[in-house]
C-alpha cells in the first residue's frame, strides 16, 4: 500500500473507531437524564446534567496535561486506554450507583482529554496541507454515523413507552458497552507512520510525539508538549478561535443532552415522547453526516475557503433556535419526571422538533469540520497541543452549559448560544482571512485549504 493509501486507511479506521465508541457514548448522553429521572425513586440520586458537567470540567483541566501523556505512551495506545474508560462509564448504567456514576464521570473526563488530543495528532500526522480538509470531512462524517445507529435502536425499543423499566435499561446499556469495546479494539488497526522529520526540525509534531527508546527523551518531549500548549494558548489566532470553539461547546451540550430532554418532557407529544428522543438523535446525525460530506469531502471544489461554510452554520443554527423557541415550552429542560403540559408560542409539533434536530446537526458540522481543518492547517507542526487547547476550551464551556442547564429556562439557554455564536463567527472570519493572506504570500491556491 502506498504512503498516501496508508494515511487514508488510518483516517477511515480512526473515524470508524470513533463511530463505534460514540455510538455508545452519545446515545448514553442523549438518554442519561431521562433514564436517571426514572431511577430517582430508588437509592440512586445522581443527575445526568451534573455528571456531564463533571465530565467536561475534568476534561477541560486534563487537556493541560494530555499532550504530555500522549507524548509518553503514543497516540495509538492513548486512544485504546481511553476507549476502555468510555466503556466503563457506559457500563455503570447497567447497575447504577451514585458513587460509581460520579467516579466514572471523573475518569472519563481524563480519558476524553487524552482521546481527543491523540485523535487530533493522528489526524494531522496522516494529512498534509492539501488533504486536511478532505480528511477532516471523512473523519467527521464517519464519527457522526454514531448518532444514527444508537438512536435508531432507542427509537424502536422505547416506542410507546412512558416509563423506562429496569429490563429496558439493562438491555440498552449492555449493548452500548459492547459497541464501545468494539470501537476500542479497532484502534489497534491504525498503522504507524514512518518518521519523515527533516534534520534540525525541532518544533515538529514528530519531535513532540515521536517514539523513543529513552525514557528520559520521552519525558523531555512530554515537558516540551506542555510548554508548547501554554505558549500556543496565548497566540492571537488561538485566542480568536477560542471564541468559536466556546460556541461549539455550548451547542454540544444543547443538542447532546438538553434538547433530547426537552423533547422527552413534552407531554403533548403523547406516548411517543420517549422514542422521539432517539428519533431526534437520528436527525441530528443525518445533519452532521450531510455537513461532513458536503463541507469536508467536497472542500477541494470550494474557491472561497472556510468562511462561507461557517456563515451557513450560524444561519442554520439561528433558524433552529428561533423554531425551538416557538415550539418548545420554556420549562422543558428542567421539567420533573411527570413532564410539562405548558405550551410555548405554538402547539408543540413533532415535525418542527425533528427539523430543528436536523438543523442543529447540520450547523454543528459546519463549525466543527472547519475548526478541525483550520487547526490542522495552522498548527500542522504542533497538532497535539493545538487540539488539546481546542478541547480544553470546548469542554470547559460544555461543562458550564451542563451546569446552568439544571437551572436556566429554555429561552435563556438559547439567548446565550445566539450571543456567543455571533461573536464566534466574527472571530473565525478574522483568523481565516489571516490564513488566506498567508497562503497568498506563499503563492498557494486558497481553495486547497
């Protein structure tokens, strides 16, 4: 197999592995609060929102050290170990206990930081300036198939049910645990790239994350990775992109946890309210996959760079937020187990709710594919620290959003996303114009990014 073929193979395996792991994890997150609401009459007293807040809070802090950990053990082994911890978190729901639930939330926060740092490094190592857009799209589209498969099962298994029994819960989470383990095993198929670092190229990713038989050299690289993360955090481009990244963290919280809970709480949806959670996840996945395919795989045909895609993303999201505001009761995110009988500005419509799910996924793919692409382009030689900073900002904002989701009415959550999304779009435009100018100075074709 040629070098380019091997790199493409690695990208596909990376995407498929993440697809399996996040088929399990995202399905788990989508139904966690609904399942927990049905458990709170027992000895279990956890909160799905609080768990997710812990996960993303620990994840954000762990991103400060994740480049060093990846440097010590390598990206492939880092992803394998992290996948095991994802599986353990999901397995907790088979026989839930409050202490195990929150302990697993802390552990998976650490694992997630390492997993996504290693993913960013693997993506960049197997890409170059001309293929980073394509490879980001392939990875994102494969990853987002995870929203289809798990939620399809939930939709059919829970159709017509207003209460989730112990048997239903165990069946779902045993299946999700096995799926997560399959994705973890697939990481072993990723093939290592030969070290092509030029002599004297001291700042390259290979220098930070390269293999060495010397424990001392690995420790030096780990320290170098940590220092590089701190240095990159205060660059102009990274600070500007952090606003855009913060927006993706808020949206991640909303579509992966809050919106499904809102749908499941609307009593006017009748006996379909619980199965509609799964259907909503499917439509989010369709939007994500469509966006990944169009804006990633077809990026070579674009002559305008990334800005039009991000502009489309924010417009699509603003439309979705407007329709959700009119369609969903304000108290839906914090409704009790009995649900809510309130009505917003229109009679709740299942069709509008599913359309909004699709728009949320499509807009999210616009932002994430372009962020992955521009990070891989700007920081090709420092990919692990750059992607660690990306996940640090995204996850800390997701943690904050999960925390206030316990208390804020729907209208205030939507308003926060509108404000941050507007400024995040402006800051992305600023960085992209700078990247275009740099390419022009080098005589490269702008469409290649």
